[in-house]
């Protein structure tokens, strides 16, 4: 099947970043951030979940660690409220 046969391909793609349940390590909380990609086309349904970063919370401070090798966007810190 050729890519051009997916006429509505961009409309059937949903991509979002999700914050998972925190993991407690001593006085820190680690919030895994994953990118969820969903593609639907007729009976075809694909779901991909990829870890992208960790938000580390220590007291009143939080910082970001990349898990995918890319420079993480500072906006990802806003996904975790302390």
C-alpha cells in the first residue's frame, strides 16, 4: 500500500504528551513523560508510546531530563504542578 493512498492520513493522526504517575525516590518525585501517537485508518489502528523525558521534583524545584536524546522543551515542565 502506498502512502498516497492514505488521503486523510494527517487527520487520522493524534499525538500528545502524557504525564504518568510519579515514582518516589528518597526526597524526589520522578514524573515520566511519554509521547503517545495514535493512527487510525479504517480497520488499521496503531498506537505507539515512547518515553521522552523525566520531570524531577525536589522540594520547590523541578528540572527536566531528556530520555530520547533530544533537547527537551522547557514547556514540558508545565505538565507537572508542584
